[in-house]
């Protein structure tokens, strides 16, 4: 599989409820240096790249931070094993 | 002492390198039609290029990443590709206009028709890109471009009614006989001439080529904050001479020799010789910058090896793009399209392509993963956001204004 | 910390510049390979570099054209993008830095073709600028 096969797909939870589109794949880097998938970042509307404002921590300009927060509202991380990729 | 010398040389280069065919044409044409009533746009434009050139210089020095690398990294491959097509076309039109400018400068000196000089000028531009070291290339044409100071000297020599020029500058209204659309169109052209996208491509890639590090931030800032405004002053000199000589007579500027005429009137043959040298250096230097920038944009989008630090055969794709771009630029001129016309189209194209280039610069200049403690200050962000809004307005207005005013009529 | 943790595949990897230890520009991360391990958890196993991968991601007419030209240029071997195992990724910051030199990897077919047929034939192609 390629990352591009996952990104942009609409995913559902175990009950078949729609979660949104996949915006990013989040991996934890293990002791051996291999990144293992732990979560999926889903977003209700946006299709493209999230410009980096989805990461925790402060990033300016203030207007952009607020604008990105509003445009991407509802964006959340879902643990990998709770996501159904039909 | 050596360091002071290097910094001074850098600033002088920035002054001389600031003005290109777009600035010459846009400033002279508007000076002749509107006097100094659009001078404020040059000031706004120069502050804008300072804000963004400083940002991309800082990003290049700290993270080593040039502008078009960031464009794709932040905007993704699709929007990045749209941006690539727009920016490449704007740069290509500018390249063609600059080569035309070089050929016309030689025509002014030799009286041999410029179309005969176009292939020769283009060949020499390519040879310089192929053979001459980056820093040497920058210095020679930047310093020679300083001879455009002759416009400021000529303006003083013409003893213009200073009060009247100043009066026009502080009352930026549409004069009788002109309409809003034409005024707006020339405002867009002047703004785009000051902020052409290739300037940031070239400035940031040049920083990477010269292996800037954090230590070079001071040099980068001095070049930007002293060099660019003084370069803008040369632009205003061009506008002022045209306003003094042509506006009262109601003469319109339609060719490059008319741009030079006020200098010849004020300073005679010697002045004319200096101004022709200045035209040649300014357009030739800008042809080198746009030729390289055409290669930079495409190579950086795809992640290819680029630049003049490596042997050409190790950056074959980059050098092919540069070569092909120069050939297309020549082909456009050989259709006998007026270089002034190509220049005006290049400015409109630039205005449209600007926002998508400047947005990622502003975002990355705030990213601590890239810049650590060198992220934008509040002032830089306030200015950056303000200018992004202005750029957006200009980009949206450019094409409608061009159509309504019929390219300024 | 040489690789950000957590690693965001789209944000940290995709479309970043890939360089070798000397800063030689190898390409962009055009796609990322994900394989499901023995325990059923997917892991990042490699990065893909090449216009085929980029073209497939862009899609549409232009994307297909990019991928097709990349495939056509391959004279030898199989027309696939360059695959760099993730173990060779040394660092991820403003670029993806590999721990091996570029000479040890397959160069781009387009680069070779242009070098051999166009740029390499012009006098002075071997002199540094």
C-alpha cells in the first residue's frame, strides 16, 4: 500500500458512522526506528494539505492560525484500530 | 575592513539589480501619463518586496530551503503544480522581455535593428549562465546596473518644478482625461514590477547557492533593507524624468528609447551613453536572473539537482529547462511581438501568480521546526498578512483591469 | 531526535526534499510505502521518488502524462520509481536526509537521458560554475 491510497479516503467507525476524510497518517517511531501507525487524522471538509496548523504548539500569524482552526474545525485523531477502511 | 567591503558590494549589487525592464517600462509609462500620482505604488511595492525577500532570505539561510521547494511542500502537489505553471509562465514572459530589452539597448548603441540582436543577446545570456561563477555574475551586472543612477542625476539637472511633482505624489487622484480603470491598471503594473515572483525565487535560491547560514542573516537583511529601497529610488527617478519631460507635452512612452530621452535632454551624449549601459546591465542581469529562475521553479518543484555550484552535467534537467526557456523566450520575440507589450503582459501574469508564491513563504517563516528562534516577529507577521491581502486584491483585479482599460489604452 | 515523533506521514514526509549526506538533491518524497507487519499494524517501510509516483498522486490528464513520460524513459530495468527503504532515512527536518550517498542509488532516467544526449554534449559541461 502507498500513503496516497489512504489519504483523502472517507472512513467510518466500527458502527458504520462516517468519520470524515483522511488528512494524515500518524505514526509512532519505535525503538528500531520504524514508524508504526497509531492514529488517523480525519477532517470533515478539507481535501488538501492542512498547511501544518493542525500540529500542537503555537504558530503564527495569528489570523492564519484562527482561520485554519475554523476551516479545519472538527479535525481529530482517531486511533488506528477504530477506523474502518471500507 | 574586508567584511565592510563585502557588505557594501552586496548592497550596491542589490541596488543595481533591483531595476529591470518591467520597472523601466512601468515607471516611464506612468510618469508620462500620470506624473507622480502613482509614485505611492512604488513605495508600497518596495516595502512589500523587502518584507517578503527578508523572509525568504531568512528561510533559505536557516533551513536551506528555497521558495519553490516550500511551495510544493506546503501546498501539496496539485495546487503546487498550478502555481508552478503560473509562475513559470510569468517568469518565461519576463525572460523574453528582458532579452528584448538587452537587444534594444544594443540597438540604441549601434542603430542596428533589435531583432538582429535578439539571438546574439540570448546566446550570450546563456553562455554567461553556463560558464560564469554565480557571485561574479551577480556582482558585474549589479554594479553596472548602478549606472541607472543617471536618471536621478538627470532629474536634478532638468530642474523640474519640484513643488508640482511633490504635489502630484501626495494627491494620488485620477487626473482629468484618464479613468479609474487605466489608473488601476498602471497601479497593478507598477506593483507587479516591484514584486515580480522571480525576485523571491532568485533571492532565496541565490542564498542557497552562496551557502548562506545564520551568520549571513545580517548581510541578507542589509541587502534587502538598504539595497531594495535605493533601487526603488532609481525607479522613481525614471518616473520623475518622464513626468517632467513628457507629461506637460502629452507625449506617451511607447518604446525604450523614449525612456532614455529625458536623460539625453538633460545630460547630452555622455548621459545617453551611461543610460544605454544602464539599460544593458539592468536587462542583461535580469535576463540571467529570470533564466535561472525558470530552471529553479521547475527543478525545485520536482526536487531535481539544480544550481550553478555543481557541474552542468550533474544538473542536466535543470540546465535543459534553462536552455529551453531561453529558446522559447527568443521565439516569442522573433514573432516580432513588441518587447514593451511582452513586458506589460509579463507584469499582469506576475500579479496573478503572486499570492500562491507568497503564502507558503509566510507560513514557513512562522514554523519553528524550520526556523527555530528565527521565526517571524509580530511586526513581520503584521506586514506579511497586510501584504498578502494587498497581493490577493491585486491578483484578482489584474485581469479585469487589463480588459476594461484595454492594457491601459 | 532525528525523526519527529509522532511522525505525520503527509506533513513530515510527503513532498519534502530528499538529500544525501552531502546535500546532493535526490528528489522529492513522491509517495510513502506502507506495509502491514506481522502483528497487523501498518508500518512505514520506504519512500518512493519519481515522476511515476507523483503523476499517480496528481491524477487527471497532467498526472497521467507525467507518469507515462517517466515510464517511457526507462530503457533498462523496470519502470518503477526509486524505492528508498526507510532504514536509510537518517533525519527528517526541513529535508529528508538519507544516510547513503546518491551514487549508490539508481539515478533518474530523465537525468541520464538529458545528460547523455543534451547537456553532456555541450562544451564545458564538466566544469563547475
